[in-house]
C-alpha cells in the first residue's frame, strides 16, 4: 500500500472548484479538518466563488444573442 499523496495548493484550488474525484475530495476535506488555518482560507475562497456565481448568474443564464 502506498503512502497518501500530500495535499498541494493545486488540490486545494481544485477542491474550491469542485473538480476533484470523490476520493481526493474526501482526502482534502480530512486535511482541512486537521488544518483549521488553511480551512479558513479555503472557506474564504469558497465564499468568494459563491458570491461571484451569484453576481454573474443572470448574465450566464441569459440567452446568447443571435448576432
């Protein structure tokens, strides 16, 4: 059995973007439970992501003009 891969900044950003596979997502979540300072930073990124999605959803949901 191999040792688990360390959690990198790329993993953290992929966690925020919700693009990790389920196993890696769980590993990052476990890491964040053990590292509260990093978890606070990532929570801030998630809040910012959600705010941006909410702010731009009317534009993203608008139909594309024919021209």
